[in-house]
């Protein structure tokens, strides 16, 4: 049974006449009548009572009316899904990004693409830095958006990679706004409660190598909690658990709203770079579209500028 046949039957049931159904189906009445005859020959029974005006479904057909509507709707959805699936296959990209970038930058990139009327289907995979590179090298991701810190030695390099420097960022200390003055009043001495990152993750390495050694000699870092997720660290700071070092682009909305205050005037911060990385070689349409948007983002001032301006 064809989808168009089911829709023909429904058109007659809804309009009550062959002529009205033919008009709805954009066919001449003679062509429509021939098709109805073809349907009945295929099924082997008469589906309509032509002796009555308006034309009515025969009792056996009427009894199956709801099922005909359900099957027709299911077939239309199947056709739509198949067509969409074909578009997804040709315009699909997998992006691996560090957790904080998945929250902050990656959605902005996709928004810019949609605003440009580009039809791209993206799957975001949030992971730690090493996992992002692993997904890229194993070709489970087409693109990685990651952080790097100067001379930290955590990034990949080689002729098999292409890299775009998307712009600068900073790892900054933040805390609930009303608690910030207490930290400021330490004047170089006292305990600094903080949210720690596991030592094996990227920001854990930055904390141990770039942040904690630069605290004033009179200050003692006191870990109060630990998480691998920067968004969780930011929320802990916002409710007053402890100072959290998080990317400035991630903290920016909370700073603007007054939920947290930036303490980088008295506590150390660390410069970061945001990078997009991909393997050299053949690429799909979706990957080229996103890469072009990333190049445009860099030329417009970088990821941090894009986020701060709310673009």
C-alpha cells in the first residue's frame, strides 16, 4: 500500500466527494477516479459507497479509518526521517571540546553557523584534554576545541595537525561576591580555601605548576573540595564553598551579574589560549563550514571577545 493511496482514501473521507478530494490532491477528477479504482483493484474490495451522496466510506473501510490515519502519519514521518538522515550523513560533524568550552564557546559557534543559514548537524563530546586529543587521533571526532597554556607542554604538535588560535583566555580566581572582601583583607597572609582539580586533568596541572607556587609566601592554600568540572567549580565559588580558578570566559556572566567577584588583583591567574585542532586530510562539507567560521571568529577578535560581547 502506497502512502499516496492512503492519503487519497483520507481525502475522500474528509471532503465527502471525489471532486473535492481530487482538488485537494491536485489531480483532475478523472485521474483521481482512475487511481481510486487502482487502489480498490489492488486491495480486492470496494472501499467507498458510491450510491450515497456525499460519498462515504464503506463500513469495513470506516472501521479501519483510525489505523489508516496512523499508518499514513507514520509513513510521512519515515520519509521525513530518511531525508533528514541523508542530510545529517553529509553535513555531520563531531566536535570534542573540554568541559568548560562545551559550556561556553561551542554553543556560540553553532549559533553563529545557524545565524548564517548553514545546515550543519553537530555532535558535541565533552571531555578532558587528553580525551579530546584521543578522540581526534582515533578519528572519533573531526575537530577538537581545547585550551593550551604557554610552555605547559600539554598540547599536540606535528605536521599531521592543523591549528587555529581562536584567542586568549585566563584562568582566574573567583568567589561569591560578598565573601571576596574577606580574601582581599588577607593582605598577603592567611589561608586561602580553594576548589582543587584532580592532578591528572589539564587545570589540575595548571593549578600545581602555575597557580599555587605563585601565592604570596604568607598564604596557605587549603583545598576544600575537588572536581574535574570547571562549571561545578564555578558554582561552588558562587555559593561560597571556596575560591575557584576557572576560565574567565566561563565566569564572565557570573561576574557581570554579581554572583562572583574576580580576585585576580590579589591572587595569581594564568593566561590561556583557545585552539581548534584537526587532522590534515580529506574533509566533509560540515567540517569545512565550521572551520571557516572559526577562521572568521579569529579575525573578529577571538573567542574571548565573542563571549564577552555576547555574540
